[in-house]
C-alpha cells in the first residue's frame, strides 16, 4: 500500500512540533525548580565558630533580593542573581565604613544551597542553606 505523498512531510512536522514542546516543558520545569523564594536557615562555618543567620529570599526571574538576619550583624539587605545552578548575592555594608560580603554557591536541590562567602577579601567561610518548611 502506498502512502499519500503528503504523509511523510506531515509526520516530520509533527515530530518537530513534539520535540519543541518537550524542550519547552523541560526548560520551564528547570526554571520553576530553581525558584529560591522563601525563608532559609543558613550556617556560616568560620574558624571562630558557626553562625546561623536567617535569609529571606525573593526571586523574580534571575534577580534575588531580600534580607539576612543574624545575632552578630542584625538585619541587612541582600541583592544578587541566580542563574542555572549558580547563586551569587551581596550582603550590604553596614554603614559607610562597613564591608560588603559576597556569597557565591550552587543550588544543590530546590531546598539546599552551599558555597563560599568572601569577607571583602579578608578571608572567607563555607556556607550551607536549607529552606524552611512553610508553617
């Protein structure tokens, strides 16, 4: 039995449309999987001990903003980006003589972060972050 001559080109078009739809679905899932909006429990591990700040992140696209709150530093603003599996944000200086701390790391999974914080070129520390479960 012979196929109509238009069947072969249409099946190629259908395969291309399905492949494009699948790719778009995977891309959207990747973006959704990396939405870091929420409240996070951090551990900043230094040679002098471990700090346990609370970090509140609001994410819009790749842009990150929010607050960092700790017993030692009080509440300070954060701003940065999240691209793919990478996250980077700055902890604003506390006053004109303060230093800006830079956190750079990776998204381990949707609820866990890890990386390194640079103390304005004066050393640094490892950090981890775990998303709080909403109450």
